[in-house]
């Protein structure tokens, strides 16, 4: 079923009650505040890139603004995803928004007083990027608390539309504000726009959370397990590879757009704002076109088409000598960017079980912003050495070449998997209470296999190895008894007793089907033992 059909189906369930997701006062308040905040952020982005061209026309220096935006998202998103899982996301959002407001207002004051430097602009942009990395997973975490479960898809769709509309409106307003009232204006507006977010979050009182019988994961352990899961989830890996092949090249036009407007087209800040707004308009168009395109072509062909469209936009940017061509290129770029990002995002979503969804999506966003970071570092240098047209054309060629090189990694291959918890593992049998921090834990599973099934068993255990590691195990091994034919012992270690108890809840229904397939090959039930590192006494 297409994304558009899913949204329509969710809306049809919600409408008989009135307004669906928009019938919840808390959702509407936070949604409206986020629109204002996103417009302010879009105005800041337009203002920061344009203001840097006032401070320095060097392509490498201008490209550092994109680096300052992307670097914190690259290095902080995964810890932020784990952080949102272990602390109250509402409080995290309030604190980060308050700090971001103060930082933006301080930069606006420096610009108004004529004291701003490239270093001050880059440092503030970097710190705001850290704030964005922290609030992204937390914002996703509170959405299910604002609406009923059956209205969640409609809420996500409303958030996406609001974000793209903000991208269309904000840059144009930012360019006009600079032209009419001065370059500091977008920064002041951005600072003020955060106040609505803070007020809405302070007003909202989330429903009481159910108390889990197990303590929350430790932050460092949560980060490590999330990365380990990503390393052993082949469907997520395919999505990450496709993202890494697209965004370094597509990021070229984001990095070089201020120079296209100012140096190549000899236009002012208001036109630069219109270029960014055209990208936002294209994003809205792409959002509505995605469902029909995916239904007809499938996710892989849609991704290839979006990549080719991006390459076309890059060539147009490189060759443009008139405002109309540049605006057309922006619409194409915005539509293809949204189509590709959404295509990859859905592929990552369906590859992840609920318990690691925030961290897995954080890994995905790290790949996206890592590509943007590489682009920000490289395209400014290439443009400085070879010129803007050459940089855009090289990026276009790289994007197209990446299609055949990454074609074997398919998107949304896990769409049919049931990743809901199976909860079929029995609780470990223990003689005394074990401290949650004790560890590491060594788990052994003894199998007895009929000789005729030996090859099938070994193949299935190869699949089970990845499942164990996805769920938090490390140092996995399979050993065959040299003295007794058909006797195998599987071993894996887990960081702590608490981590192993969490592991019991991570096994999915698809994992259970694999384990039942293995059990059908055995001569008797497997024998499981749990061993904990000894507490040495001296």
C-alpha cells in the first residue's frame, strides 16, 4: 500500500470523530508552535548562508556553514536517539529549546552591533545543530503521546506537510526580511519563534507512562546496542548504503546555492530566499507525488528516478545564467530530495523493531547528515578550484554513477517481516537474586542435530548469529563436539544481566519463526545455560 493510501486510510478512521489528529488540543498546540519554529529556523538558515557571503565570498568559507549544520547531526544524533529513550523527552525538548533561543538571540545581538565574525556565526550554527540533533529523536518520541494510536499516521503526515510548508515560506520571508529590515532580522525572528515551542511544551501534560518491570537501559549501553543492531540488520544496511550514495552528491546544491545566487546570477538576498522557497515548494509537490509514483514503480525505481532528477537539477544549477532556470532547478531539486529522503526513511522504518526504532532512525539520519557533511567539506573546495559549473556537473555525474553501483542493495525488503515482540523466551532460572549490573553474561545453548540435517542447521545458525547480535549479544560462537557427532554448542556474551533481561524482550515474531525452524532440525529440545562472570575475592 502506498504512503498516500496509508495516510488516507488513517484519516478516514479519524474523521468520524471530528478532526483526526487535529482534534487533539495538545497536538494542535505543539504542531502550530512547531510550524512557527520551523519557519524561524528556515529564516535562520537563509540568513546565515547569506550573511556568510557578506563576511567572506570564499567558496570554502561559505561551504563551512553547511558543515556547521551537518557535523553535529552526524556526531550527536545516535547518542540523542538513545537519550530520548532513557529520559523524559518533553523535559529535554524544553531545555534544549530554551538554550537555542538564548544562543540565537546572542548571535542576533552581535550582528545588530556589527560585532559578528565568521567564527561566531559558525560556532552558533554548530551549537544550534547540536540542539537540533538532540530534539529530533525526542520530537519523534512524543508524537505517539499526543494522539491516539490509530491517528498516528495522520499526525506524522501533518508534521511532514507542516515542515515542507515552513521550508517554502521561511526562506522567502528570510530574504525579504534581510532586504527590508537588515541582515540581523531573521536571527531575531528565529529566537522569538522558539518561545511558542517552549510555551506549548510547558502547557502540555503528557499521560502517565506505564511502569516497566525492568529498569531503563544505561545510556552508554543503549548507544552501543543501537550501533550493534544497525551493524547486523541487513535491511537497514541496504538503506544506509543507498543514503550514503545519494546525499554527498545531492548536498552540493545546498552548499553552493548562496554562491549561485550572488556570484553566478548577481542577485540579492530576497532572490536567494525565493530560491530556497522554490526548493520548499518542490518538496511539497514531491510529498504528494510520492504515493502514486511508488505504487507504479516500486521503491528502488522511485529512488533511481529521484537521483536522476537531482542530477538534472545540479546540471541546471551549473549552467543557469537566468533566474528562471535557477528557480526551475530548485523546484526539481526540492521534489527529488523529498521523494528520495521519504523513500529511504520508510525503508529504514520497516527494517526496525520498536525497541530500537529511535536509535536505528538516528543511525539513518547520521548517514544522511554524514553525506551532507562530506559534501559541505568537498564541494566548496572543488568550486573554488574548478568553478561553480564544474562542481555542479561533477556532483551530477557522481549521483548518476552511484545508481548502478548500489542497485543490488534493495529498499524496503523487510516490509513483510513481523517485528513485533514474540515474548516466547522463558525467564532465566536463577537460584538467587542477581544484581542488574553483574556481567558479562555468557549464554550457552546445546543442540543435538541429526546428521542428515547438519548442513541445514549450520545455515540456519548463520542467520541466528545475526539475530543474536542485533539484539545485543557479542562474541558469538558455534562449536562442534569432537567426540560426539551431532552435538553443537552455541555461545554468546551479553554486557550485563540487565542487558540479557532486555534481550528476552527484543526477540521478534520473525526471529521466533527462525528459531522454530532450527528446533525442527533437532533431536530433542535445546539446553540453555546462563553463566555470569565470577566476582573475584582477594
